[in-house]
C-alpha cells in the first residue's frame, strides 16, 4: 500500500483495433472514481493514460487521443482491455518490443478477457498461469500450448502479470489493482459505489457447456440436436450408435474426434445446461428438474451440478433468476 501523499501510480490502457470501448473508458472511470471518493487522502492516486501505436484511434465512432508507445514513457501498470470477438489479434513488432521491455522494466502487465491473447503472443505468458473468457478456452489452448491456462478462474496473478476472464472482468481486475496498490478498504469502497460484488473467483457458473462445440459433421450435428430434444430418453452409447448406424466403438471414436469429448460427457453437459434453464425460467423443484433432464438420482445430480457450476441449484436460481 502506497501511503505517500502526492504519489502518482501511472496506468496505461493499451488501445488497439477492436478494443471494447466500454471497457477502455470504464477502466479510466473506475480509477477516477477511486481517486475522487474511495482513497485515504494520504494514499497515492492513479493517473490513467490511453496509449497505442498512433496519435488517435476510433472505437465505435468514439475518437480517442493516444500517447504513442514510442514515446519511451514508463508506466507502473499496463492494461490490455477486452477485445471485441471476431477481430484478428496481431501484435506488431513495435508493440511486442514495448510490452516485453515494460515487463523487464518491472511494469505490471494486465489483461482482461481476449486481451490475454495479446500478452500470450509476446511469449510473456509461456509457462505461467493465466485465464481468459470461458468461450475462448479451446482457441487459446490451441494457439498458446505453453501457457498454463486456468480458464475457470476469474482472476490470476503470476509474477508481474495479472489476467482476468470475461468481458466485465476488467472491473474485477481494476478493483484488484486498487486493493494491491492502495488498500482493501479503498477497493471495497469503490465496489460499493459501483454496485459491484467482489470476490468472484470462478467462471464455471457462467459457462454454457453446450455452446463451446463447433461441429462440421452434418450427421453428427443432427444427432446432437436429437440428443437435445430427447434428454429424458435413453441416450446410452448403444442407442446413439444405432441412431448413427454405426458400431459402438467406431461411433465413440468418431464422436470424440469431432466433438473433442466423449458422448457421455457431452450428454452430461447438455443435461446441466437444460437444468440451468429450468432453474431460471420455471418454478420446478430440483427433484422435478432432475427427472426432466434424464437423471434418476437427485442427490448425485445435485453433486454434479455443484461440481460443474460451483453453485448448488438454489444458489444458481437465486443468482440468475431475474426479479424486477
């Protein structure tokens, strides 16, 4: 904790093509709110700059003036904000050199959501723990096999690098920085003003386990839809293989090759997702839901649900069922 009045903690928000405007501006807002209302008068304050490769950038018709990274200015903290999905992330030689140099100069490097891809491209995440958005896990693992990706985590600090998962996890990241550089009290005050719950640790309760599958095999795609429509039926390997007109072993190999998981694991994921939908959109008891999604033992399904989502059914319903 920095207790010297007048000390400035310099924060650079790296703004590149595809950066999410709400996160770029939101990061500055959080640190400005902390400066104005949340810190002890004797604590240091944050000075936020937008930096990039050029003098300015346009994000969703919002024109931002930037400090060029070529200015050789040093920053205590550098944050790569979330990047809009669909944008190809290419770290230029200049940007790569700047980030690596900043790391060796002891700057704290931080990234939120898809921003972790930027840090990973520099090689600075190799053999380190990191996280990103749960939907991007497979893509990240394939692109950066040397990184110890822990995609279930909301926030991970490894050495001088902090990564956070999920689009709005830039808020968790900013609050963590405030706690680390100032105090827990300042971070909690800021969270209270923003109406943000602190202490989120896992992305598991947000995952849509069935949406992470991309299928090109037309026959398998039809089978997956049939499985979704018949969760309360017998969906054993024998039944599924017969549906595909295949031998059981051949079916299991084909399924695993295309879907990257076993038929039983995929079926389990479908049933958990359907249970989530029932918890949010109906008043059914969990016992009723258990049978509707094809399980016969409520207690075992309850344990499975808790293991996969990090919440028990009652907690999940309370967290995600909307009430005006």
